[in-house]
């Protein structure tokens, strides 16, 4: 397993991050396809055995259940000082106007809840999950700086937004001596590359690490899997068909499957290897609901795509409307 710095920060993470949205559910309110704790434990054990030290969850994943499962599993299978735990704030945690957003009140309450559920005194990387249109940037950034100074958070990150919004927030942080965002968790894969226009060049220029989410395009790019049956998530995730499946997307999938056949690996491994090989990428976030999917991803860390294959994969892309910010 290769370890990479998050941008220009001193934090080093495995080149693959295990996304924990699939854990802590079994009929939960936000991700009903997620598995229960007993089913989730083998994923954490195998990830740690393979050298993965980076784990990504969020308070909103089944209203904290993912954080609880993640915290207990990592306490069992790893030492706290050997893993990097990331969580997020901003999405809904329940009914009512005070249960979401990036106000000082919500951030302060949610970081304490996250730490309690994870069973730790700090989070290594804390993202704002999406922007809050009802809270001024100044309020959000000051609150984030306060939880860093309080020792509850080590590093800050942000997730999908327009590049100008991210630039503005970081310039406000730097101008006012506030803890800056060192990571961007953006929507990026072979079938969605609009981030290459502004967000990715900016992050590379400024030393911000990229943590792409959905590197397999919500499973679309794993179309060549040999799994005997689709996962529960694949059958219930209605965003997959909403985002992907156009003729242009199918042309990309055909290239991915062709490369997989030529290299003797799976389509998922081709798509993951492409993301891991992009400039500025520290670690894509990979979620799994089957252990064989996790094994595929681990093996993908050893795949290096040659220039000819890369050009073939990329040349099928056609511009599309931006998405993933909402």
C-alpha cells in the first residue's frame, strides 16, 4: 500500500480510503441498504490488514450509526494513532431547522456528537459536507477554526461546491489567520470529469489534496463485475440511474471494459486505477457492500495504466452539466 500526503499538509494517508456510508444501517433512515455492525466488522479488519489507514464517515450517514460502527471497529482492529478518521457536518440530522447546516450552533453540537459516537477525542479530518446557503461564510469558518484550536479536529476539508466558492472560503481563512481547508472531497471519475476545468487545477496549484468520492460513478463503471448478483445498494440507489447511463456514459464504460479485458483485471480496478493515477489525488473514497468488492479495490492499488490505455479511456469523455453540489 502506498501512502500519500494530503496536499501540502503533513498528514499521510493510504492511497485508498474506505468509505463507511455502507455501514451502520440495516433499515436506517438515510441509507436503508447499509449493513449492520456484525456484517461490517470484516470490512474494517480486512482494510487494516491490507494497509488502509484512512476511513471516511459522516454524522448524517444513518444519523450517526455509521460513526458508531466505525469507531467501535477501529478501536478493535487498529490503534488510534495509526489511523486517519474523517467525518463531516452539514447535512440533515433530523427534522427541524436546527438539525442541519453550518451555523456555529450546529457545528459545535455536531462535532461533540461525532466524537462521542466515534469514541475518540479528536477527528483527523473534518469536512463541511455541503454548503449552507443560510449561514455566512464568516460564521462557518470561525466556528471551524475554533474546533481546531480546541483540539477536537486536526485538519479541515470541504466537499463538492463551485470552485469560486471554495477559493473564496480559503482566501478568507488565509487572510484572517484561520485554519485552512487542506482537502477537497469532490465528485470525480471517468464518467464525470467537469472538476478538471477549475476545481482540480486550483487544488493542485494551492496544495489542497483531492479525495474523490464515487470513483466508480455510483457503481456504473464497475459494469464488468463478475459478481453473481447485484449488491443491495445497487438495487436501491436511485441516483445511479439519475446520474449515469447516457450514450456517452455507455461509450466510456465500453472503453473501461475493453481495457479490463486486455489487462486481465476488472472494470472496477481500471476505473479506480485511473482515479488514483490523476495528479493531485491523495486517495479516492471507495465504499463496498461485498468483501470481494473491497478485495478488488485493494488489488487496484497495484495497477498502473500505461499512456495508451489512459488516452483511450479519456478520449471517450464528452462535456456534461455539473452535478454533485446539492
